[in-house]
């Protein structure tokens, strides 16, 4: 990569937004929560990219998406942050719940939706900068790109006089976040049969 230390805001062109979706689809292919949501669905990476893509669209409109570009100018790593209390403009069609229903069926989609409600129920009191998704394409992992993205978000939160908060459903990520100064705030389980989610907070 020509300049791997360059964290920059996403230029929300259709191509760049599609590249962010693809990065998250590949990066979350082994995430326990995504496997729980899309259990039994064929082409899971595509389903994940489709579902997270609605979040990408919303954050591209109202939110903060930091990216790192590769040698050809393509997005290879991204972090999506919510830095204020504005509601995200999620589309009505296709909706997040609608995509889950189409892929999972109405009964399983309702179960998953109820389980995902635990994220909102367990968030701390604001204000804080919320890291919704962090992903590095597998072909570019192990180069410190995730660390650069998180550091950029921490610096922005500190400049705003706030801390940072995230949840992780992948135990492999916990040592990484610990090295970034995040501390455990507890955990909860996605019901009825989902994985645990760890609550992590950071402040200067």
C-alpha cells in the first residue's frame, strides 16, 4: 500500500460505498453474530454485505465513515462511527427487518430482531462516540489498519470531550481493543440462542 497511515473520511460515491459494503461483508464472514443471524443462509458473505450495506448507506448520509485506501484507490478498511444523537436515515425499502425476513423467514427474523434489541438496551448513557462497525478486508489484515482507524476515532472523541463505546461479538477482538485502551463494561447474550456480546468503553 502506498500510504497505509492515511485515514480519511469516505467520499460517498456509489463505487466507494459499494467497496465499504464489500469490505464489511468479507471482514465479518467469520463473526459469530453474523453466523447467528444468517444461520443456514447460503452465500453468507453476500447476505452480510447486503445487511450491513443498509447501515453503510445510513452512515454515509448521516454519520462518520473513516476509510483507508489501497494502492488503486479502493477502500480496504473502514470504521463507522456515530458521533452525535442524530437518528440514522435507514431506508424503508429495503428495510433492515425486511432483508432479514426475506433471507430468514418471518419467524426466525422476529427472533433475531428481538435478540438484537439487546444492543440498544445495554448501551451506556450518552454522550459518547459509538463505533458501530470496524472492518479490514482479509487481504489487508495484520498491517495495523484497524489500529489506525480506531486511533483516529479516539482522537476525534477526545477532541469532542467524550469517550468511545463499542460492542464486540467476537472474542478474538477483545485483546486488540484492550491494547487500544478499552475496558470491559460487562457483557450480555443475544437471545434466544445467540452469541455473547462484550461491552467496551474508552476514555482519556
